[in-house]
C-alpha cells in the first residue's frame, strides 16, 4: 500500500484548474483483458462527448445557480437531446436511450437529482464529467477509496449521510476496521485541502466525485441489506450431493436415449441422414394417429404431455370422460387445464394483446363467481389478482405452477389408463410398412404416367405369339 499525491485537472473553465488530492492507492493490477471488451465502444462514446464540449459546435453551456453557488458550464437535458438528434438523425427513442447511456456511464452527471441516472428531456441541469473520472481511465473502484470518500462526506455533513451511504459506511467500517484510523486521516486531509479552494470549484468537485461513486457504487434506492437478498437466498439454497446429481442425469439419459434421433435408430427414416421427410409427417402436431414412441414420451412427465398438442387434446378427452359424471369439485380439473393453456398463451403471445388476454383470464378464472373459477390458495390468488393491475408475460407464473401441481396428480391416472389401453389395443400397421406402401404407389404412378414405346410393345406381343 502506498500514499500518492495526484494532480487532477478539472474543466471548470477554459483554463484547467490544478487540484491536489490525496488518496490511498494500492498497486493497480493489470486488468487489460477485463476492460478490452467494451473499450472500443467507450472510445466511440468519448469521441462524441468531446464533440459535445466543442465551444463552437457543441452543446451550449451557461452559468447557473445551484442553491447559493454559481456553477459554470451547466447544460440542460433538452439541449443535449436536441444536439444528439441533430448529430445522429435518428428516432427520439434512440436519442433518449443514447443520452441515458451517457449519464449511466458517467460522462454526464445530473446536478439536482444525482441518484436518477437518466437524461430527462426538460430543463434539468447537467454537467460534463471531467475526463479523469471517465471509464476508460480504468481506475478500480476500491473499497479504500470509497471508504475515504464516505468518511470525508461524513465529516462535511456532520454525520447526516443518506440511508444507502450510511449502510455502506457501516459495512466498510467493519470490513476495513484494521486501517480505519488511516482512512479517517486521509479523509480529514482531503477535507482540509478542499476548504482551501474557492466555493464554486469546491461544489463542482464534490458533484464530480459524487457522480463518479453513484456510477461505480449505485445505491439502487435500497439499503445494502436488500441488495444482498439474492446472495443470501443462494447461500441458503439446499445443496445436492454430486452422487444424487449424477444419478438424476443418468436417469434422464436412460429415459430419453431411445427418443433421440442421434442416439437411437429413427423410424421410418432419419431425416438428418436421408432426404425422406416421413419422420416429420408422422410427428406433426395435429396428426390423427400418433406414433408409439410419441405416446410413450407422454408418460415421462406431465410437462411432456402438455407440451404436445396432440397429447393435450387426449388429456382433455380423458378428463371429460373420467370426470363428466363426478361432483363439481372434480370437474375443476378441466378448468385447471384451460387456465394453464390461457397462461401459456399470455406468456408466449403478442405484447399488443397482453392486456385484453389478462382481462379475459381474470373474468373467466379468477373473478368472484367466474364461470370457470379455479381453486388456488388465497395467497397465490391475492398476488395474481394484484399483478393483473399491471399485466406482463409472467404475471400468472405462481398460479400456473400451483395449477400444474394439481394436474400432476391426475397425470398418474392418465399414465395408468394409457398403459392399459396400450395392452388392449390391437396391433396396427407399422409406420415403416406404411411408408413402403406409399413408395410403391408413387413408383406405380410414375410408371403409369411415363410415355409408351409402341415398337417395344409390338415386339413383346410378337414374342408371345
């Protein structure tokens, strides 16, 4: 670890102002490979940002008052949007997205709502970030530097940090407790050095530094504990032994091995090896007579059965036949299947029809007194109904999973019934024989349509005589 005194040039005015800043900086590792994938894109962004700062053809800036301080070279969001539109000649949506990207990467920072990294097309105030803080400088956002920044901000604000800053401050205090005195000393020296500058320069530098850490350590509007929920759930997730995992993989391969055209013979012919497409004809989605291998695949799982349209149709027929004379609570299996299909249509349908489909699903399956009301628990029903206020593709995911588990119990009955029907079914014509007969008929038809050689026919008749 070493202490270095860096000289920073801040573009507050046409003539750069030299500012000394003490930080703790460890030897920076070689992270060239880490930064290479986006360096070319960032270089293009920086060339545009340089053009935007051109005194003649760039975005026009002016002095603006922020609280009681006058800030130089301030630009507005609508001026940036207008300049990008004139430069790129593209749609307003693309211009807005590009401007927001400039803010998100830290090339432009807001002066008023500093946590909102979005370029607004209004009179909101922004400034160009100094090149020292640009991403291509490859400064690693280290915990020590962030701790010094928070400690300095804590001194200036007299302990009145924002919620997310306070959470980061407490976390870093515990994490870097072994050198916290040194961090506080550095923060105090930087705070004293900053007070020697005039007030406009000091305010601008504070805004630039805060904008850098907002990009490097974004708050997301939540305390630090909420940001780690995903990682806590991942740690608490139950682990599976390697033997169990390998056993499940072996079982899956054994089950599906005969149904993979690359691992087992494919009847009537393999379309990946020959020019015949009879395999696709026998396995069309709405074929009248499914093949034996296709029916056998339905018994593997309920998902396999419902993924096949023909299997789903047979499952409906089975439910109608088995539960037609049953009490109403058993007839809900048909409503469950209809709800599952409606949820699939909502998930994979077009975005334009999403709202109308969600409203239809609510009136048909979820509303009180609905004609095909489904039986799900109250918590799932509440979450689903609340989510339908702002529908999206996966708003019915919880209810669909619940219904799927209910139908899975019925799938056991379906498997047993299909096995019994297979034993009682008479043997039909093998698909290979059907394909051979079709080929023979095609050959006969081709021979019949061929031209007749009269001389050859007369010679054959003479020989017979």
